[in-house]
C-alpha cells in the first residue's frame, strides 16, 4: 500500500556557500491503531554523520 505524504518540510543551512546542507522531513497521517500495517523503505542519507533510531 502506498501512502501519500501529509506534510513535507524542507530547509537548508549555509545556502550561500559551497557547504550547503539540505534537510527534508516527511510526515504521514497514519492512525496509531494502523501503524503496524506499514513498513518504511527508503534511502536514508545523513551527510556522513552517525544516525540512530528505530
């Protein structure tokens, strides 16, 4: 099942330099009672920094 993005937030740091960093955050509207029906797949890029989560 494909889910549409509810909110997309994007912003950048150092936009006027050679070291621009872009951030994208996706928010999905899924009721807590249905969250177990979904799996998250994607390419998660962290600019070479260690990221921890579940």
